[in-house]
């Protein structure tokens, strides 16, 4: 019987992954750690929920989850805004939640990753971490740092002889999540949650949803001329109405 820890599992894709796992016969306990509580109507019998601020100094709460063999980190946030509009407080909190917290959680369970037993670990990163992302500069920077951390540690894991890997899940915009003032709709994220779980089981180290249909071409354009693609990204966000032009 497997036990899972979902960090950031109170809503969005984290809650969707937890909900899909709860339906499986081979999964026992599902620990959910989040700054927010899981809504009463979304509670499951297998859920054990803990409210926790990932920016705090003491991560001792994690000591009690010694029986886990699946770890998924989905906590994170971002703000669409020009860098000139971003506060220093936002910069610090963004790195603390999106990057430092994920690294600290992985460090807490790193002996399990290094071991010979099957330990599944994944992190929600972002396609923004692969390229310049105007209006999302700080968020993209936090995810780029996380991307390089995961790639580096995966090399160390392979060289150590461990078969475990950290899965980098790097989607674009996801419908049905609370990210960027959206609302959680599990019906829209269920299929993605199942795909993520499948990639975890296969010990993959990278999963980019919609890669063949969207992001393969985007990444090719970026690597061909990152300046032109950055300008295209800026104009696309403005034309799509996702950001205002008043501050240009």
C-alpha cells in the first residue's frame, strides 16, 4: 500500500492528483500540506490535511511523514505584471515559495530518493522556466532555477546508482486551477492529474503537457531567436487581454 504527500494539495492540480490517488486501491494515506485547508466538500476519507506556511523556518512538520513513497510538490504562485510593478516583497516570497520551499522539501526526503526502494517524486515547474516570459519575469526566474536544480540532482541520482528520479512537470496555462485568480475545477484537471501520475510511475524526469501540439514549436522558435520569441510573447499577452497596456 502506497502513501503519498502532496505539498500544495488543497486546490488546483495538487488537489486533483490527490483525488485521483484516493480512488486507487493501492493507495492508503494521502497527506496534504498547504497553507489553506481543503474545502469540506472536496475532502476524501484517505486525506490527512495539515495547514503549513512554506515560508517558515521550521520544516519539522515533515518528520511525521516517514511512511511516504510518493511525493508531489505543486505549491506555487505567480503574478502577471511588468517587473517595474513588482515589489521586493513579492520577489522574495516568490522565490521562497516556488523555489526554496520545493528544494527544502526534496532535501527532507532525499534519502528516500537516493535509496533503492521505489520512491516517486514530482514537482510542478512551468514552461515559463524554459524561456523568457515578459510580464512573468520573476515567476519564470523561480521556475528556471527549479528546472536546473531538478536536472542537476537527477544526474547525481543516476550516478549514485539510484533508479529514482525527480519528475519535472512543466505545463503552460492550466484551466481549472486557482492560479492567477482562477477557480479550482477538478473536472478540467483530472486528465492531466492522471498523466502526471503515469509519468511518476514510469520514472520519467520531464513531462511537458501539449509538447507536440504547442510547445515543441514554441521552444524551437525560442532557441532559434530568443529575442524575437520574447517580443512575440509580450505582444501575445497584451493582445489576448491577459495584461493591460496602460503601463507600457
